[in-house]
């Protein structure tokens, strides 16, 4: 059964290729094409990167990491006291409070 199924599949593919062509599209693209990017980089006359250089760091699409609002150095919920969550850096339990810890 599997042999007949494979022969039928191959026969169908060969018939389509003979009728419509396009066998070159079945080949994998060269590896040089897979490494291209659309990142814009500007160079000076000496070859130094002027703008757009540096490696782009992948940013998470759903959650923002390492973003601390209102001058905090920790996230809200990193400290627990007497049934309330807060910031570990300044021990504030109000979420939208400005950080008062000395750095």
C-alpha cells in the first residue's frame, strides 16, 4: 500500500512538473541568500559604522523585560510585606509611586 501511495504521489508530481514546469523552484536556495537581512547600516569613508550598527537584540513580543518604570531598579511584586506586594528597591507598596531609594 505504501509503495503504491509513494508511486502515485511521485507520478502526480512528475506529471505536474512536465505540464507546468518549475522544477528549479523545488531546489533549496543557496545559503548566502538565507543570511541576508534588511537592517540598514551606514558606513563612513574609512569603513567605520556611522549609524545603524550593532547587533539587534530580539525583543519579546508579548512581555517587556528589563523595563523599570518611575526610576525603580526592580519590578513590582518583587517584595512582600504584611499581605501587600511592592517594589524591592524602595519597599513601596503603591504601584505607581516614584522610587525613593538611593542608588
